[in-house]
C-alpha cells in the first residue's frame, strides 16, 4: 500500500484485529492511526466484507467527539481495512479488570463521567442522518465495556458499529440470529430478536451497573442461566451491592434496565441527563489522570511503540499471515504487563528465525552424527574389550545466533462476555543471543564384552523368487 504502514497489533475482535498504523501524505505529512483489518479467513467472505463496509459507512455519518472517527477505507489485493483515529487510552473493560485486580472499584463520579460520554456518543449515532438528510435509524446492538474507549484526555468514546442495525446496511441480519454480547442483550432481543434505541439504553444501563459495582452482570454458570436471569431482571440494587454508591444512581440503573422497554428512558440523551442529575460527573482532567494511573504500564508500552514507529526505528517485515501480502511488524508484549483487546484470542505468529540459524544448527547436528557413526563402525570392525575410561563421547558445541529474541506471548483471550488480562506491547529491538550445548562425559561403566561377529559372507539372503535381501546385521 502506498498511503499506509501497518505495524503491531494492539487489539483483536471476533472478525478483525486492530493495528497501529502510520498514514503518509505529500510534503512529509504523516499521522499515527489505528487500522482495523479483517482476519484472512473472513477477508474473502462477501458477508464479512459487507459488514466492514457497513461499519465504515455508518461511522462516517456520525460526527461527535464521543464516537471514534473512521478516517478512511483502503483496499489491498481485495482486502478491505478501516483507518480510524488513534486514541491514547484504554477500553472500559480493561479498566474494570485493572480495578478488580487491585481490589478496588472505579470511583462513582468517574463512572458517571464515562457512561455520560458513552450515552452522548450513542445519542449521536441514534440521530445520525444520511447524505439526503434521512434518519439512518442506527441501533448499535453491541454497547459493552469492550466498546467504550476511554482516553487520557478524559473523554469516553463509543466504537465498533460492525453489527449495528440501520436502514442502509448492505448486510442484513437473518431471522432468529442474535447479535451482541449475551450479558448486555435486552430481554426483547432474547425473545424475538427485535432491537431498538431502547435496547441500546438497556445495554448502557447494564454497563453502568457493572462499572458501579465492579461485578459481572447476570453472573451464572451457563448461558441458559444467564438468559434466565436477564428475563427475570435479577440485577441487585447497586447501592446495596457495594458500599459508597449514592442511592440516587439506583433509580437511573433500574429505569434503564427495566424489563418493559416502554418504561425505560426514551433516548440515550434523556438517560444522560438523569445520570448527571443523580451525581456530579468527574471532570475530564480527573478522568484522564485516573486512566493514566490505572493503565500506566499499558499506555507506557504502547507509547514506546508509537515513538519507535514515528522515528522509523521499527522496520517493516514481510506479513506472516496467510493470504496476506501486506507488511507488518509484530512487537511482542513483555510478561506481566497488560494491554487492551476486545474479544477473541489469536496467538501472534512467532518471529521467523534467520536462515543462518538453521544452517549452523543443522551443521552441528551433522557433525555429531558423523562422530557417532564413525565410532560405531570402528567398534564393529575391531571388536576388543575397552575400558569405560577410554571411551570418549564426541564433544559437540552448538552456537545459535538469533537476530530476533523469542519471547513467549501470553495472548489474552477475551470471551464475548468476559474481559481477560492482556500483555502490554513493548519494543523488541534486534538483539543477539548465544546458546551453547555441550555433552557431558560418560559415567564409569563395566568393560564392554567382545561381540560375536555375524556371518556376512555372503552379506545377503536370496528368497524363493531369487530376490537378494541384505542381512540387517551386516549393514
């Protein structure tokens, strides 16, 4: 591609991965972006390509600071990719996980600020219009912590309209097919598959409950039990489930998650106003400072990658994915850090070892085999009693030079309803490592007995058909 460089993967979803990228323009213009790419197994499927194009068209019609903007779409060898603005921040799912791991919760005022921002972006999506000024009737259908991105600027942004419902979609949902994450689906979606604005309001209410309590909503041992709890409306009162939550927020949560859609907030904007009346939201500065503290390791690792890309210190390497010719640099995470991802686990391909390594290693093995073979042949031709102290095992020294250090990458799997711990990407500069292997001398053993020499004259046998077969003991 001429306009974009694709670098390390920073997130993965059910049908696509998101990479750091660099846009290039005239007179030296460049910009760090996020590039969403379909997985190779989906890139040639017309249905998934249509979904990606629908996402691009819908997101392009939503102009709001609380929605991640889609900047461009490009195609290479028939594979489509979305170019999005790069936000320095972390998903709400990852922030919730980090808070749980540290035994804490997100402060209620910050929760109100985050959900308020997500609701503002959601309302902008619901109100979006086409080029001819006709309502698009967008329903997101996947409002969840994974799809709320919180920047260090203190702004929460809604993203991923890949399964959104709208009047202008090229790819339609088949009857009886549910789309979205189970724990955030409204009861009417489970019953008849119908999704409306109020279904998105319901999902946002569940996210609000989760962010306030720090607990997984409708937690159960099986998907069937989760469905039963959703239909029963079994969410606990937030202020009773966790101390320190203002009771005024209870009414907002339970109106948003009402079993009857007609009793919910009519619009996301109405819910946003009620939420802000219940508790004064934290300022963007306070939210940004909190995110920078909680996601410090992830953000620092990602910032290092961005700096390396901008300085040209990460060279592009041939793409290792099947059915893809684009170039991409994979920067592996360091153990113990966290990074953002959305849904599905996909192991990052191992860095290819230099051909020189294989030549050296193969030569060393060949030398070792030659020593062993020669010793065995000599012993068979000149059988004598040999003391163990006179037996010398071949000395083999193998040196492996690696141009790219191999680092185990515990890629974080994230299920459709549960965020999972991830690894923070760090720059892995080229390095050289040396590994030496040396066989130890053999321990003392009893003297070897002279073996009885087999009859090898002639060294073959002839069967009934006149075919000569070499005696195994004469080889």
